[in-house]
C-alpha cells in the first residue's frame, strides 16, 4: 500500500466542510479518508458527545440500509475531539462521496422515531445519546455544505 497524497494541516485553519485528508492506492483499489468537519476548531463549540454519538448511529444506519458497508464504505465514525466525523471509502468519486455525505446528514436531520442500533449488542453505550440535538447538528452541517459553492470538498493546503 502506498500513500499517494497526504495533507497535513493547521487545525486553526479548518473551517466547517468536507476535507479529503489522504488517498491510498492498494492494488487496483483507491482508498480515501475524508474528514467531515462539523465545527470550526477553537472558534465554534464542539459537538455534544451524545449528539455526535446519535449522528454516528444514524449515518451508519443509512450506510447499512444501502448495503454500502462492504462495497464502498470501509468506516464511518466520530472524531474524539468532537468537531466532526471520519469517513473512509474505496473506489468512490469525490462527487459520489459528497452526495453520500449530504444524503446521510439529510437522513439524520429528518430522522424521527427510535434511534437505530440501540441494542446493547449493537452499541457500547446505549445511554449516551441525544437524538434531538443530533438532528439539529446534522441540519446545521448540511446547511453549510449546501451553501458552499465550491462543490463541498476541499483538500488541505489548497
Ligand atoms: Zn453506539
């Protein structure tokens, strides 16, 4: 596996958006790590831990429902710093990834009912959730993405 692109960055410069962090080429497969930055570090509040946890469940459910977890999506999870999420995909165009992210967050923003993956066998902390705030945060992030005229995806250092 070889790293063909890597973009170190200064967190002070990271605004809300989607960032392609690195691309790995392994055989014929191209694996790409995206950062979904939902909060501007040190300038905006970090996302509440319970809300971010609920966003993770909702986005995972969206991925599972479309059976993408074994084909294109290798990983979706949250950043420990609570300013966003990580998405790792393989063999997906940037435009398809942006579309997927917008669809996932639309799903989270519109979600009503009981959160998915809420059995103890599915989750390490079923008590740590805030679905209402998750909807608000998802809607807020989505609004920023949709207002970005540059295609919603940037490289660091560009
Ligand atoms: Zn969980």
